[in-house]
C-alpha cells in the first residue's frame, strides 16, 4: 500500500517523526525485528504513516499530532520479543503495557496517546480504544503486520 499524503501533511509527519527521534530512544528500535524482516522502527513508522493516511483519505477528524505520536510509540517496548523466554511467550498480550511504561519515561503523553498505546492490540487484548485515533491505529497496525508477515516489506 503506497500512502501518499499532500506535501503539507507529509511535512507535518516528518517534523513529528524527527522530534520523536531526537528526544527519545526511538532509534534503538532499529535493532529489533518486529515481523518478517521489518524492524520495530520501520513497523512503527509504517503504521503511523498508514493511520495518518487513512484519516486524511477517509476525512476522519482526528488530533493529527496525537495520532502520529501515539502510532509511532505504540510498540515502544525496546526489547527483542523473539528471544525464547516465558515473558516473551505472552508478548502479544503484555507489550502494550510495556510500551506505555517506556514511552512515559521519554515523553509527556496525552490521554489519547496513552489510550492508543494501551489498546492497539484489541481485540487480542480486552481493552478497546476510546478514541478515533486508537481505532485507526488498531486497523493500521493489523494491515501493516499482515503485509510484513506474509507480503514481505
């Protein structure tokens, strides 16, 4: 899926991404694989772009900055979940909480951003998103994960 945003929206996305990268451990995610051969960093960027593109393309009113930030930070757990261990065997259920704790160390998160991170694995986890931004994140995350897992990068 090629997401094309108007130049002003693309510029806004790049600015927020740069702020996240400069003020956190975000780039550490380059060393961890998420799905297939896609790193966690690449995955988070793709998911954020997809969610932002969907909001624009479908004319869904959202808090754009919070949508982008929450999506970029949704998998901010900072470990290799592929390593064999008991805690990693339930990663799908537990990583939203871990991502929220780690993101909260580096950022002042809004309620929308917190909710997005906590609920992005719905329906695997029982907490549904409260906000449109979280619903878009859930959909974008599943679309990107599917593409990364069975469709390559």
